[in-house]
C-alpha cells in the first residue's frame, strides 16, 4: 500500500510526525483519529528506496542478518542496530541500511522499508521480518532468517562446486578439439592431395575442419542465435512447463532436480512457518523456491486443498512429485503439531541425498566426457591413418 507522511497534534498539543501506510488519505485520517491525534498535514510519501545497486552475495547477506539478530538479542533497539549496520565499511550495505534506518526513524515498519529493495531482500525474507514484527519476536526471526539464507547459500555452493570439474573437463576437451580441427588437420591435409578418392571418414573429418576453420564466425553466430531463441522460447509459459516436465523425467538428472526443488521448498516453508507466517501465505511464497513450473503448479494445487480444510501431506502427495518418505514425515509432523520443524529436518535429509546424487552423477558424467573426447580423437586419428596406407602405394 502507498505510504503517507503526516503531521498531527496529540492530546497535549505536542506536534508529532510519522509515516503510515493506507489505501487513501481517508484511511490515514481514520487511523490518526483512532490514535487520538489531530491531523495537521497528510501527504503521499515519495518513493525513496529504489533498486539502484547490485544484490549482495547470499553468504554476505546471511552475515548481515546474523549480525543484526545478535544485536537485537543483546537488547540493542532496532533503529540503533540499523544505524550500526549503516556504519559498515561496505558501502553497498551501509547505503542500504542508511536508507532503511531513515525510513524506520520516520515511523515506517522495517518490513515495508526492506520491501522497497527487492534487489536485496526477497519476498520470503520480507514476509519473515513482517511476521516477526507483528508477533513481537523480531530478534529470533532475524536470526533464523540469517541461518536460512546461510544454508541456502551452502546448498548453492555445493551445487556449483560439484560442477566445476565437469565444466573444466568440457572446456579443455573443447579446446583440444578446436586445435585439432583448426590447426592440425589443415596442416596435414595437403599431404593427401595426390589421393583421388579419400575414405569416407576422412572426407567427413576434412569437411568438419573446413566448416570449423573457414566458417567459424557463422557457426558461432548460429549457435548464439539458437541460444537466444531458446532463451526467448523458454520464457513462454507453455514451453517452460514442457521443458521443466522433460527435465524431471530425465534419467539421473530428473531425481536430482526434484530433490533440489523439494529441499529448497521444505526449508523455505519450514522457516516461514517457524517465524509465524500463515500456512497459505507461506506456501504461496515458498513455491517459487522450487524453480520448476510443474512443481509450482503442484504446490499451488495443494495450497487450494489446504485452504479448503485438507491436510498438507496428502495434498502434496496427490501430485506424485514428492518422495513417499517426505510425505510420510510430513503426515507425522502434522499429527504431532510440529510441521515447521519436520520440514526443516526434511530439507536437511534431502540435502544429504542431493550430495549423494551429485556424487553419483559426476562419477557417471566424468568417464562419459572423457570417453567422448577420446572417441573424437580416435576418429580423427583413423581418418588420417587410412589415407596414409593409400599414399604409400602412390609413386
């Protein structure tokens, strides 16, 4: 809702000022009357916190949250803690919290001030802060939020770290093949001019070398165009849904994608529920963490069933996309009344499973990549050796 700056007089005639959110000036007037304040001036507050900077790295943001939570738990007032964060050496952090501190000092709720910087604070984080403010447990909410962001960063780091070796292997293999087709083959190709009919495999290799060496800009341009076309098509809801469904059905890769989505959703939903966010609102926000449209639709359908009075576990289980053990743990958690803790435990369990799946997938991919590169090199070698046997018969 829009924000309004107000100046009013209290019962003693003292002038007070602040900021309130409301649908209109009339709603602000009603709010002030409820506080026994006589309005003097009400005006829309101009937007001050806009997206201007790059976002922070998740680990750095987690550190900021934990530092903020430590100060609040030690009894430091919110505004004073914000001003401490505004005095940090990191100018991005300092600038953002300087603006937030200014907004809070004028009466704006912390969550509202943070929501104006979506480049830094995601809707999930803002919802947790808002629930903490309303429930009176802001310090615990901020601390748990820092731990949540940190665990998300750790999972992302594990995924990225596991992909480093395959990416390096593919890069080195690509460089080797480019050198073979652009340097080695053009060097030896003149040796075979005296041969009238080259073997078919040699003709194919020479043709590939000609395309790679002579039409490299065209090939690169075509690949770039295909990549751009794919990126554009992937934004279409129908295409994205189809692709996400295909990824989920892929052998080896599909179970990994599903496990990552379930871990992210479970941790985010558990954290939000633990911080007082209502179930339906938490599900609506947490479904985006999956990163998969098919799973998002399944969670949205489950949320509708929960809104109609159904239990969470069977509602998620109807899609068939959540593992049976996860559904069973959720059912037990609902019976015991500790769904939030069970969801966080599920995310810990599934993240351990992700590490095993990643390890198995890399063990499978590494020899396949090496075998593929070796096969290409072998084909090139055979294509060059076969004409040599004919060349020896030519005088």
